[in-house]
C-alpha cells in the first residue's frame, strides 16, 4: 500500500511541476529555417500561392496563401510502417493571425470555399494550378 501511495504522490508532484505536461508548444515546426522548399506553385493566375516544404526524416508541409483570405497549412509526418502518415490541418486568419487546427473535413470545406482549383490540386484532380520543382 505504501508503494502505491508513494507512486501516486510522485505522479502528482511531476504533474504539478510541469514535467508530465508537454505544455503549449508551437503547432507548426520552424519550417522556414529547418526545411527545404521542394515545390512552389500558384492557382488561378496567382490567386493562391503555395509552397511545399520538406524536412528529411521529419515532415512535409504545404503552405497556401491567398490574396485576401486565410493561409492554409497541411502538415504530414511519417509515423512508421504500421501507423503510416499522420496529418494535421491548420488555418491562419490574416485578420487575427491566430493559427487554428481543424479536422480534415472542415479544412477541406474551407479550401473549397477559398479556391476549387487548389482543392483539386490537393486531391490529384485536374486543376488550374501550376508548380515548379525547386529542389
């Protein structure tokens, strides 16, 4: 019984000291300084500009910026052979500069509202987007 109480108190102390809590960290990696740009492209004559970043052994991130609306981020990390790819989706409002994580379906809906060509490009459907290999 003493052993259980000791470990319970130990976990409470760790939890309150912050060692168990990862805490709020950045939602996106520091892609501008640590990753390589692989592709740059645009859709509908520049209404959407996108850049694809890649960090070996880390992630693939596509950042799409529109002329007048939100910026969109699609982050993919390879977790492992059994787990496959882990994807996260974010939107940054140009008005508030707040980064918000969205469910895939909600993110897709916002992308469709923003630009159907960009949505089609993301889903490998014919689109009015172009890209250039930068790497």
